[in-house]
């Protein structure tokens, strides 16, 4: 092994300057590609936070389940957003796998419109929770349903998940108000007769007459 390494070193230094530069650049490119591949395998599906999450959420599109399931190749690699009910969940070794129904039906949720979600983090969600998923479409997943047998459903690698609250109608109670008593108390004395009339006759006025000499 040492002999081969020494032979390569001798061969390298025997090359011209141009060839040496080309060899160094090629080696650097290979090292960078390997580093990017390893980084993507380890961190490529890591949950997002901060500005990266905001930008990712803005890039996610909403697509109907039937459109996605029948054109999975068209949407593979795209960022999508789905909300639905958790049907089953498995958390192990810091990762979460969820099967969720994404189509409301008659006050409930469809048993056939399902997606498989893989999330590279542990969550506190449980079956029955309503969640929203932001993730990448990566293909399909074979799922065995109790009510529908084996299904081929879309598979999504989630980059972020959040609980989605359900709006509950608020009942406003109106207090009962009894009718008011508008009757006039007849025992109240009438004081109109005790009012003294005001004399409106004007007082006599005196006038002075100036007698002019004739």
C-alpha cells in the first residue's frame, strides 16, 4: 500500500504544472460532491426552523388527494401541504411515522384517502389528532388498512408538522328578562291644583306730557 502511494506521489510530481492543477481541481470536486451527498443523507430531511421554515412553508402547494395519488410522478420532489386526522402513529429512535386521512367525509374522515408521513423528529401527537404537514413528495408507500385492505398511498417526508385546532361553535346564552311594570301609581297626589296662578295684567304706566309754548 505504501509503495502504491509513493508511486502515485512520484507520478504526480512528474506531471506538468497544468496537469497538477487539473488533478487538484478534480480531486476537490469529488470531495465536495461526497460531502454534499453525506450531508443530504444525514440532514436533508431534518425539521426546519426560523427563516428556512418560513420560506419552505411559502413554497408548499395545496393539491387534492386524487390529483396527487394518480399523478405521483408529476409531484415527486415538490413541496406540499396537507391537513388531516392521524390514523396511526409510530415513534421510535427519535423519528415519527404517521398515516393520516386528509379528506373530510360527512363530519368524519375518509378511510381510503390516506398519506404516509415520515418525520425525522419525535412528536407528541397521538391517533385522532388533527395536524398539518409540510413536506416533500418522495413516492408511494404500501399500507394495509383494516377496512380497505392493501393500499398504495402517497409518501411524504415532512419538514415541519403542527397541530391544527378545530373551530368549535360558541353558544351564547341570553339572560331572561321579565316584562317591566309600566303601570302608573294612581295614589300619587296631583299637585296641579296647588299651583298659584300668575297675574298677567300689566301694571299701569305713567307718561309726562311736555306743553310747548304757543
